[in-house]
């Protein structure tokens, strides 16, 4: 789930958030809000990638080499290795 949050374009909300914080200085504040949102989103995404990678690596160790891609795709698509 955390990894999927990395790909959602939350930065599109920056102008709206900036106008809520300070309507008179919206243009310069939009850049700051965008950087903050993208930084937080990247940290969450990297943490999710770390957790997902750690779990997937454990599963892949016990998978024959020719079935690795299929297994990783199944994990990504369904969240588990069962069909």
C-alpha cells in the first residue's frame, strides 16, 4: 500500500493547500508545499519499497530461477504467491 502511495500525484493539491495556508502569498508558497509533499511521499514510498523488497526477497530465495518473474508479478498483482 505504501508503495502505491508513491505513485499518486498528491503534488497536484499544492496550489489548493497553499491557498488555504496563506491566500495572499499563494504563488511562492505553492513551491514550498510541493517540495514538502513530494519529500514526504518519497520517504513513504521508499519505506514501502524497502518493506516490500524485503518480503519479496525472502519469497524469491525459495523460487526456481525460471519462475522468478512470474512469482514477482503475482505478488505485485495479487499480494501473495497463490494463484
